[in-house]
């Protein structure tokens, strides 16, 4: 036997389905708007840049590479200067490449050595300062 439906019951069911369809349509439109917004080129770029900046390993790698490159450039300028000699320029480029590679691959060790040198230099400067102050106090007539 088939269930019997009354006209009134069918109208209620149709009205419930129309309400449900309207609610689902609103959700679908909101999801479509959010998807459209996320697929805009500027938002894709923001997302990629955000992911890159959030990645600790990429940041560390960038710092290592930047420090290596800067060190290479400085070393080249210090050794070669502004020479116009093509042989010296080629030699300077080799030095720059070697220093860049050395620093970027061994950044942690180089950073530690620099920190130790800076610490010992600071300690030496502090000792010299204290020694000068002691000498000046001893020389003053009291």
C-alpha cells in the first residue's frame, strides 16, 4: 500500500523543502563568494608570502643566503676595490662566490665565532676602560 498524502500535508512538505532550499542557497552563495575572494590573484600572493614567512626553515635559509651574499660582496670590494682589470674582476668574482658559499653553508659556526670575537672584544674594552678609570683616580690629588 502506498501512503496517502493529503493536499495540506503536501503543501507543508513543499514549504519545508522551499525553506531548506533557500537556506542551502544562502550557504552556497556564501561559499561561492569566499572561494571567489580566495582565488583573486592578490589573495593568492598574500597566502603564498604568508606561508613563506611563517616557515622558519625558509626564513633561516634566507638569512643564511643573505649573510653569505653580503659577506661575499664586502670581501670582493675589500680585496679588489674598484679595479677595471678584467683578470682582477674575475678573481674578485671567484672570491665573492667562495665567501658566499662558505658563509651560507656554515652560517651557524660563523655566527658563533663572530659572537665569541665580539664578546672578547667587549670584555677587553671594558677592562681597558676600568683600568683607565683606576689610573685616573690614583693620579688625582685627594
